[in-house]
C-alpha cells in the first residue's frame, strides 16, 4: 500500500476532502442522500415503539377504544419505517453512482482513491451509516413488533372491509416489500450487498477486479490507519476509530459478496487475519456488533476454503 495514500487518508485527505470539479456532480447527488442519513439515524435512535398500546390491544380484543388507541400509536411509527425503507432505495442509487466513478477503467483503484478522495469519503460515509443503522435495528425489537401488528391489523381491516386499502399510508403491496426488508437482521447491509453485486453483473464490460480492488484497498487503508500508532494518533476522537472500523467491516462484507471466492480464502487480497486482529484489539463492547456482522452476514465464512485459524478468530465452528 502506498504511503501517500495512507497519509492522505489520515491527514488532511479523505477525512476532510472537498470535491474537485470532476467529482462535483456525483458528490452533490450523494451528499443530499447523506444529509438525510443523519436524520434517519436520529429517528431510528429515538424509535421507542408502541409496545404498551399493542399489549393492551391484544389483551382486550373486544374493546374498540383500546384497539383504536393501538392503531393510532402504530400508524405514525409505520410511517417512519416506510421512510427508512424508501431511503434504502435511494442509498442503493447513490452507491451505484459512487461505484461507477471509483471503478472506471481510466486508472487503478489506488489512483481513484487518491484522486477522488471526496467520493471515497462518501463511500465510507455510506458504509458507516449502513453498519450503524443495522446495529440500531438489531437492538430494537419494537420495529418488528410494531410492523407485525400493523400488518395483522391491516389484514383484519381488509377482511372486514373497515377501510379502503388506499386510505392507509402503507398498503398491502408496500407492506409486503417492507416486510422482506425488515425480516433481514441487517437490512441496509443486505441492500448494499445486493446493490454491489448488481453493479458488477450489470457492468460486464468492467473487470470485476476494478470493484474488488477498490474494496480491498479501502479495507487495507482502514486496517493500517487503525493498527499503526503513527496514524491512529492523528484521529480526532474515538468516533473516528468507530467510523474506520465500520468502514473496514463494510467493505470486507461487500468484497465477500462480489468476489467469486470471497474474502476469507488464502488468495484473498484482503489480509483478513490482520483485519480481525484489529477488531479484537478494541474494547469488546464497541466491536461485538461488527464481529457479529462478519460471523453472520458474510457469504463465504463457512466455506471449506476458509482456514481454521480465521474461523477460530471469529469463534465459528
């Protein structure tokens, strides 16, 4: 890995990069989505659910007022869940734009990351958002409970002809799509993994290495930044550490989905043992979710080609 690239990432480069004229059009489109991402995380972090109202409604099925109170509590929450789901679709579009810019054939992945640091930063921001969203979603069972109650009630209303389906903000067709999204333990990560795989399959004129080399370069940059005291001492706060850890895990998972052999084989360009060691050197409470993401959301970890040492490091049988 070129020292110039690592220095750029940790000094005044990608962490504070401003777009060049060549980057600006893509950067501005993605920036709108990233600005919304901040509000999405705030909304998700403050999502408390309608657990008490739902419990009362289940315990008192014949009391209309109790049923109405539960429905009134759940509907605006499902509106939020709809907003999260629709945002995932916009995030997918942004990722395609960034990948197209960062994997074009005009130069190598390392040169792309050196020359287009503002776009590389945005890619990292998307990965950071994705891992953070999924961490919050996994620790909030109210999301699934609220949505399940909404769907059950919606079906009951349809059967009883209580209200026309179009009167509801989330109709049955949209509810089915949202259900598939929220049924996944890490819905945003699945969105990105599917989007990256689709990008590769849709761009057959582009060598797959353009994408996988971009991902492994970003993983290597994060690893070096985190494990080298000289670079880590430049971090402004522990938030920067968390940011780099999430980005590193995010690009590993995308690489594992896109590369035919995955990220864990001996021939992988990602130095997986070093990346896992960097994770395990952090306080356990701060990285358990990221380790679980590698354990449970990657595609090739349990393949026979994965070494026992890597499986032992991740405590996978």
